[in-house]
């Protein structure tokens, strides 16, 4: 799963297109991990996802831009966790 997420993100680093659901699934797969880096990564990821879903009093276009910006940040967090676990290459994902 991490390799598929990495391949998609390398292909679309600015939008994370086709990576959001992979990142969600990857981070969910770490739910039972007690490793401090995994716990910290899950907390950061969950916070970003929750933030992306908050209601905003802005135009529909601004909602989409904000959602995508935050979700790309979340995918980068998932990639950082996967790198720390040695499951993806040592790419620079601009954390």
C-alpha cells in the first residue's frame, strides 16, 4: 500500500491526486502500532484530516482549494511515516 501511495504521490506531488484514500488506508493500518513515531504521525494526520473537513464560510472554489491543500499536507505526513518505517524510498516530499 505504501509503494502505491508513493508512486501516485511522485506522479502528482502538488495535488496528491489518487493518494488521499491510499494515505487514509495506510494510516488506518497503523492503528495498532505502539511505535512513538507512528502514534505521532497518526495524530498529526488525523488532525489535518479533521481540519480539512471543517466547515468554512467561503466560496465553493475556496473550499476545494483549502481541502486539497490540507489533504496534500496529510498525504505528506503519511509519506513521512512510511519513510520512517522504511516502506518507501527516501524522497523529498517537502514536509
